């Protein structure tokens, strides 16, 4: 199947809104494009659209990354989004990374990088004409092989009213067992910038991120963007997670937030990174049990007339137990 046709099929399965027919399917270009979109894309006009991260898009070379757009008419009223996580404590960034590094030395799974991902996320579904909106959680699995075959499955969570204060406080992802989309790749169909199992040295990890769009002189925000793209395709080892955290720390601009509990009830520490234009921030969630990066949440910082500053517009979580998705 031609690459463009394959990309269109996968995007359509994950989200009823179609990409342009001439969209470039090259994985490196897609990752680079998403890095740019995260900090500079202008909202597009459209009557109704589900926004946030569509889990099925992990099968398209992580083109979802953290790129998103609230595709609503200017001035349209948007109901409440999930309540931001509340962080406690005063650990510095160096202390947060050092503690994670210690935990990463204790736990040892997976022993080698895996071409598979289990993740949870949500999307914000709005019907402007009908005046309805709902939060739609989603769970996903993606597995692929070195022959470039694979399968991505998205399972709907229990949707809830974004005006429900109790539901928004928890923003819980609970599976309904309903398959929202299934995309299967025959050998040779999946497109990715990295097929071989990535190594664990600092140079190896840096090379992996660069393949997914990391610039030569990245900010911490750039690092998180590339990490999220990688996590759309790979479950990395603890040694690789340690290198990722070190790179976030060394790139400058990251801020420690303290400790909290994520949307799946797991204890985590937070690290905040801010886009170059100051429009959004991403909170990296680091497990206080394993030291691994297990989630990222995005917050709008600037009033653009569509979504109020302080609104959570996207989150995703990794390292899910298998039973969570069943």
C-alpha cells in the first residue's frame, strides 16, 4: 500500500478528521513538524472536533506526539477541563533527578527496549452546534516488529461531563472494553526513523531523540517533545530513562514541582518545562516507585480566546499494567 494511503488510513481510524491528502508520511518529518506545532500552531476553525491525543496515532511514527489544536470557532465557549494536579514538597530539580536515578538502579524492567507501548490519555470532544462537550478517556496498545509489521488498538474509557467537578478532579481513565479503533500493519508498512533496538549510552539516547526531531541545541521542552514521540513507539529501559532525565536537567529551563498522584493513582514527582513562546507548559511525571517517566500533562499558559490559561488540554500516561487496558 502506498505510504500516503497508509498514513490516511491510520489517521482516519484514530480520528474521524482527515489529514490533507498530500501529507508527507516520512517519520522524521512528522516528528519535526510536531515539535514545531507544539509551540507555534494557530488554532484552525472547525465546527466540531475531538482534540487531545488519539491513541491510534502512535502507530503513525508517533505523529501525535504532544501536538494538538483546540479546533473550535473563535469565541466558542469551552467547558471545564480536568483539574490540574496539585504538587507538594520542595525538592530541587537535581534532587528529583538524583532520587529517580537511585530508583532506576533498583528496578530492572524491561531489561531491553521493547517495540511496544501501553498508554492512557484523554481527548476533549466538543459539538459546538449541539452545545455538548465530553471528556473521552482512552487506553491504547501498540506493538510492532523489526519487519515493520504491527498493530495499534485504542479502547474507549468511560466518558464524562467536563462540567462534573468530581469527575474532573480525578480525571480517571477507566476502560469500557469497547474498541474505538484498530490499525494493522503488514510487514513493511509501518514507517519509523529507528528500527534497530537503541543503545543505552548517552550518545545512543541522544541519537534516538534526534531521529525523532530533537534539535542540536535543545531546550528541556524540546527534549520532552522528542521523548514523547519516542514513547509512542518504544518502551525504554531504566538506563535509558536515566539518560533522558539527565538530558532534561542539563538542557536548562526545567523546574521541579514536588510530589503528587497521577490520574492512575500512582505516586509521582513533577518536572515542568515551558515552550519557547511561553504559550504552554508540559509537566513530566516521574514515578516515585520506579524512577521512570510515566506521564506528561500539558497546560495552557496564555489566553488565546479559546481555552483559558491554566487549562489542562492533554495528558498521557505510560507503563500501564496489562489489566488496566482489558
